[in-house]
């Protein structure tokens, strides 16, 4: 966003990063009327107790991206080791048809 409140032009990868880290990760699952698969907060809040939620989150991300017409597909979500047990960090690896290099997002 510009200081005037308009959307800045950005690359497709930057848009993906904004969508995932700033919007989808903070939104409760299923709480956006535009896409029933949108929202990941619930999946990552209890991932320590339910590691299978990572695979469910991956499926929901791909359904969301497909429904929104985004060309990326999530290949994997990996929980990254952290020095503190109080925080979690993840990396997500995306592919896009026709592109040789994957895109990896960390948060």
C-alpha cells in the first residue's frame, strides 16, 4: 500500500507472500465469505499437539489458491527448529508450472 492508501504494484511472488503471511495466517479458517478454504490461523495454533494439522493446512492452502486463481501450488510445509520452545517457525515451498525454481517462504 502506498501512503495514500492505494495498492502498489508488486511481483506475483510478493503478492503471494502478502496473501499468506499477512492475511491467511491471521484469518481463522472458513471465516471469509469469498472462499470457504481461506484462513490458516486455526491450523497453526495447535500444530504442536496435532502435527497432522500441517497436512490439512497444505490441502486448504492449495484449495484456496486454486479457487482464487493463483498459479502457485504448495508442495510442502516444514516446521523449522527454533532455539526457544515458545515459538514456532515454518517454511512453505511453492511451485509454479513452467518455473524451474521453487519459491520458499519462511515465517
